[in-house]
DNA sequence: ACTTGGCAGTCCCAGGGGCAGAGTGCCAAA
DNA sequence: TTTGGCACTCTGCCCCTGGGACTGCCAAGT
C-alpha cells in the first residue's frame, strides 16, 4: 500500500520530471520540496512506489521516472486543475472571435490550442447530428459527370462526384434538381437518407436510372460524413520534444498523418462534455502511439451534436496545464458556436 | 574551368552521396565507377570542383560532399530523366482513378506522390481561373447570422459567415437569394466581382444594407479564394531523413505547417507545365527552408487554371527520380481533371 | 600537358581506462 | 517509523591512443 506521503512523493516526481526531463532522486526531492523528512525516508517511500510500479529507474543507480501507471494515478488522483489566467482566456476569445466560418473556427481553435499546450492539437468536425437539409445542388461538370452538393442548416457543405451519366440535358437536370429539393428540403438528415430511396420512383421513367445514381451519391454523402474529418495543428511540437520518444518520431508522425487512426482513437474515448479524458502511453499502443498520451473532451456544435477536441503529445507532458487548456478551449468553442 | 571528366566526377559524387549519405572519396570513385584513370587523377579533378565550390569537404581529411551549387549543376546539366516504369505509372492511375471529388483527387495525389518520392508532397488547389458562378445560396444560421455559399461550375464550393444581421425573415431572404442568383448566375467570377456591387441598388431600399453585406461577403469569397489552399502528405518522411538536417527538424516542420509560407514559395516558382523547377537549399532560406529543396511543376485543372504540385525534402535527395515522379503525377493529374 | 605512384600529414572515430558524481539499498540505532 | 551512514553500482566524461580514410603535393613517367 502506498502511504499518503508516498502519493505526495509521486506527485513531485511527476512534476519535477516533467519540468526537467531528468530522473529525480531522493536527495533533490528533499532539497526542492519541504517534506520535513530526510532523504532516506523518501527513499523508503520511493521503494514502495517502485513496488507498485508507479515509478521506475532507467538505470540501476539513477533517479526515478514515472511509469504510465504512475501518470495515471497522478492524473486521476493528484491533479488539481487551476483555471487559466485572465490573459490566456482573453487570448482565446480574441483569437477565435475573428473566425469567419466553421472551417476557420476549427483551424484557429487547433492552432491556438497547439500554441497553448505546446503539443499537437486535434479537433473533430461536428457530425451532422440532427441537422436538416437546407439545399441540394446538382451540377453538370462535364457531359458524363455530375456533382451533387448537400447543404445543411448547420452550415456544412459537402460535395460528391458521379461518373458515367449519359444523355442528360440541362432541362432534365433542372427537373431532377427540383424533385430532389422538393422532397428533401427541410428534412432531418437521418430521415432524408430514407426519403431519398423513394425519389427515383417519382420521376419520369427515362430518368429513373440517373435519379437513382444521384440518390445513391447523396446517400453516400450522408453516410460518409458521419465519420468526420479532423483538423490538426502543431505537429512540429513533436520534433521539439523528440528526446521523449525512444526511437525516432517517425512512427508517431506517420500515425498522426493517418486521420482514420485518430478518428478511431477519438471514437474510443468517452465524450464527456465537462471533464477531460486522458489516455496514457501504452493505452494507445493499438494505434501506434504507445509512447504518447491523448487528452480529449467534447464540444457542442450548433446542430447540437458533440464532437471531440484534444491534444496529443509525449507521455511526459504537463497534464495539468494541458487538461485545463483543452477544457477551456472546448468551453469557449461551444459558447462561440452557440452564438452567445 | 571544370573539365568534361570533372563534371562526370561531380555526377558520381552526387549520386553516391545521395545513395549512401557518406562523403565520397577519390578511391571509392575509381573502385565503383569505370573511369579508366587512377585515384590521383580523380583527386586533381576534385580539387578543381572544390575550387569552383561545387563540392566541399566536411572535415579536412574526409571525402567530399556536393554543395548547393553542386546540386544545381547536377540538376541543370547532368540529370537525365528516365520515364517511370510501367508498373509505377499503372499504380498512379489505379490509385488516383478511384477518387470521387476534387478534394479526394488532390488528397490521393499528394499521398501517392509522397509515397513515390519518400518526401513531403504538396499540391495547390486550383484557383478559380475562368470559372463561372453556378449557384449562390444564402442560409440563415441564427437570427443575426447568415452564411453565403458560392458554387462554381468547376465544382468548387465556398462558405462565408456574416454577423450582425437584423430583422431579416425568410421571405426577405428568399427574395435576396433570387436577386443574387438572377444577377450572377452563369457569370465568370472575375465579372461577378464587379456585377456584385450593383446588386444592392436593385433591391427594396429597406434591404439594401443587408444586400450590401451579402455582396461584400461574396466579394471576399472570390478574393480570398484567389490565394489558394494547399494539401500536403508525407510530413513523416522528414523524420526519416532527419540526419540530413544540421539541427532538429523542428524549424522545418514548423515552416511547412505554415501554409502561407509554402504558398508564397510556390508563388515565386515558375509555372512550367512541362518542366520541373527546382529550388535548392539556401535558395529557400527566406522561407526558413535553407536546408531543403523544393521541386515543383504545374498541372491544369478543369477550369483551365494552372496550379502547382511538387515535393519538398532535404537538399540531399534523389533529384532525378523525384523530378520524374512529380512530372508524371502532374501529367496524369491534368489528364484526369480534363476527364480524358 | 596529363597522369601516376608514393608518401607525409591531417583528421575522425572507436575503444579502453580511470575518475568523479549521483543515487540507491540496506542496516543498525534512535 | 525515521534517520544517518556506508558500501555499491552505474553513468557520463575526459583523456589518450591506434587504426583507418582521405587529401595534397611532388617528382617521375607517358
């Protein structure tokens, strides 16, 4: 069992190690922190912590370093989250407030979060949620190629191409456009996906095949967009903390370039609107990110749907600050998107 | 003056150094290449090359390494571009052919190019060029917030937000929508930017202010989109070639994260539809990329506009292969976008 | 005028020994 | 339970040395 003071020792080990990047020994602990006991006593506590696998020694005779499990305990039990300074909060508002559209909001969000935490920042685009169809556009790009555009009332716009269309002139196109818009306008996306299938039967027989192609394309758009996109910023920060990775940062960069991976990772994390979920080190091994930690929380987009926002960085990171930053940015983002 | 054989020596130095990452000496040259002369002779040639600053010695007594100037001569005079293998060409077609829309085409393009070259691949989105207005949509997102959507016949869709709108109900909105579409539909973007300004005067006086806001927003969209976006892939490759950079790769990653920088860089490069322009090392120092080289060429988008495509990597790269890959991918891309 | 073999000189790099420093583990005493 | 003390271990650093890899130059050969 780890004593009360033992946990306190763990806390300072984590804090000092994160700050200095150097294994911390019993002597430096008593020097830098007022424990009121001697180094030998701390050594006993450290032996306990090592027993519990909360800390480990990189070499037989050097200071100790927190293990993944140690960070876990630190995050779950020892972290107190202090609010951001007024200046920092101000900076978030100023920077995000200038955004002109959703793309811009998210781009600014991740940039600022990356700068605030010195880590890689990630934001998931909000899913359609209970958005509604605002308008459907069908554009002829070339004789045999069409593009369908789906606009929702949440401000999202998606495009999709269809190939191999034959013998469709502008009047016919215009009629199809009207038919789709009449049937779908104002419908919730979930319903629209169903309504869609019936539309081909309502048009003139010679256009049914094309209408079916269009319906399929729009259906794809709805489905494909449930699995959202990501924006990222601050990848360069990984290079700065390179020495925190055992080998090269190559595999890490490679993993985060694969958006699908990150979306799966986000998908496995709880959406918690208020708290910040933390995944540490080996918990992410399945994603090729066994030496990184991910902090994530949720934010609410205008459609009411919840999407994720977070940061990713080496296991050795300032969890406390980063959790606060993620939470603060997510809150402001929710507020901004609700048009406060 | 550098002799004929001297240039040949430069070529093998570049080739061997790129392949092995090790400074190459006179002895290894005569061993690996059939020059028919002795090492001492090669040494004399190398002395000449050093005189001309085409090669340099990292240490007093080690092999030689090409300088930026040496690479320049290599690229300009000594490179012969062999076509890609049939298999590689096949792979490009297969991979890009599956794309569903412009975003997807470019995403696949950079991915594949990154994989082909083992470098960072970049593609600029095509600018509007002589595209035309296909449709304009105006959406009320909230009581005081509007979004304008501009769709062009090249398949491009852009959104923009307007804030601080008051007292606009759905019928009024609908009327404005019609007014804008009637005036702009089918116009070339360049013309539309002008027509736009007259529209507010054609609507009912009480809506003029809103109409002016909308016109301004659409104007911004046209202007803002002249300066295009970029897609990128393969940033992880920089980590693999990390030892080619004197310090950390941090500044490089930082520079390429700044899209504006890369767009300026692309902007300074000649658009040459057939050849590949190469900028080497210090030539990019202004952009924080003094240790990287950039290869770029142009591709033609469906609207007829020319945008850029290229790769970026350490100065020590396989110029010959990469130039071929860039050119081949650009050509295929042009063909694909022209709906061959 | 080039080319060549030879040779001296220079510099890097890897390996080994030794030394100081940091830190632990354990023990016996308070 | 805490403490001081002490032996022990392991790293990191410095210095040195020897081998290896080149170059640069020179004088002789073609």
